[in-house]
């Protein structure tokens, strides 16, 4: 996926996400759901759809259901979360549904951070062809990635004051997650053993890069240079572990007005330093903002500014972020693996063309090069 200067930046990219037959899925869900809600007969499933703005890391479907129980009509709206299909060149090598479900349950138990209501975790692959879990559907609005919110949409149209409200509310979600005491005891599925959490996290990223790209001959010199830089400048004292959300960004939050109503997408959750989330939050917005700049569009330069995120996080938690430049490079590297893998997917499905310069697999190549050179300009 490369930036095409002739392309309308507000246009949605058509990306292949799933080949599931929704009619077959509806029949399977109907049989399964009848036992879960103890219905008198077969439930009625309607409005079974894939989210229009869904990502590539999972296979989610939305549906409404109604049924009779003890002579009364009951109904609910659900989301089914499934792993991506193996034939769709998934972004991640594994998709740990019990971990995601357990982390969401723990967040609901130990904080007031809003997560969707959790109903069932199903590990029997015979039901839908893969494990899945079901959660309640939460109404609201999400800043879209495709097309990016820096070009169009409700957040783009909002006032600077409301965008600052959303920035602060998002930072406060992260701060609440980081305030959970004894996170290793509360989230044992995230334990890293004797290895330090940040070293473990870093090693997993190398393994992910090898699986997603290098092992098949898609070596990206820029990403390998970033790995070397990060290794050479590794934080001497990363500080205590917290629960790291992992994919900390507004695109994974459902908002009502400008306040979070549900925090989504926990597949990258981990134990690690606070700065993992802060670096990711800041960088992912700058990724979109830099695209706007390349199109000579204003974007949203007042939104999620590094200085605003750092100052508000420090005011809420009393913690001054450390080694943030390192974590921003690390975020750019991790997102580079994502974008390069997506480039491979798009080529595979005929949605993009290949390039001889493998560094162009990184959509934010110029930003990562500037970060490594220490010349990237913030705020």
C-alpha cells in the first residue's frame, strides 16, 4: 500500500477481509444460540453483516437476534469475534481469543473503563469452523481509518475544543488501565516468565517480522535498520510493568459524543512499560496526519499532539514518560510490519502492485527514516 498522489484521500480502500458465507454462518449461529439463550425454539437472526470499517486482524460480524423463552419475546444485538481465515493472509501469526476475552473481563472487573458486555467464549471449532466469542453491540461512533479521520468524518468536522476533549478522555482510558495494581497477578495469560516484559515484547516483534515478511523472502531493509537502532538504544530502566492495551488509539474506541463508550480490540494486549501505549497513541495519529500532509491537506494538526498527550497523562497519573523517543521509533517499526504485511495481502488479492524497492512496503517510510535520523518534527 503506497500513497498515490492522484488518489482521492477521502476514498475508501477496498480490502479483502473474509470469504465467509453469511447465510451458512447465520444457520450455524441460529443452532448454537438457541442453547445459549435457552430459547423455546430456534431464534431469528437478522441484519447479519460485516462491519464496514472493520480491520484486517480479525473476522467480526454483527447481528440481531430475537427468540421466545417461557412465552416472552426477548432480543439482543451482538458482535461475533473470530480469528481471521488462514487463506486471507492474516496480519498476525496467532489470534488468542481466550486471552482477549480474559483481558476484557479483567478490565471490566478491575476498572471502570467501558468494554462491551461479554456473553460467551466458544472454543469448539465445529460450531463456526473456528473459536469465537460473542459480546454485546455498543452503539456510538468511531474515528475511521479507511478513509482516515484526518480527511473526512465527524471528528474532522468537530471543533478543536471537542477534539481536545476526546484526546484527554482517550488518555484517561489508558491511564486507568495502567493504574491496575499487580497486573501480572490479575492477567496471568500475559505473563512473560523470567524474561523482562520489554525484552519479551521486542523479541516477539522480531519473530512476527520474520513470520510476516522475512521468512518468505520479503526482507525490508528499513525495518531491519530500525530493529538494530532500537537494540542499540534499548532503555536501561523501562520501569514497572502495567497492563498495556496494545492497540491504543481512537479508532479502537466507540464514542458517545466525545466520551468513550466501549474500548475494543485487545489482541495486542501485553504486560510492559506505560510508554508502549503512549508511543503507539501518538505515532498512529501522526501516521495519518503525515498522509494528509503528503496530499497537501490540513489534516488535524491540533489532535493528539505529543505535548498534549504527555502533559495530560502526567497530570492524571503523576508519571512523566521516559525514553519516549525510543518508544515512538518502536511504534513506527511495529506499524511498519503491519503496513508491509498489508501490502503483501493487497498484492496477493490483486489490490496493489509490487515494487522493487522493498522499503516502499512501509507506507510511512519517510517518517521512520526521519525518526531514525533524529530529524522528525513534532508539534
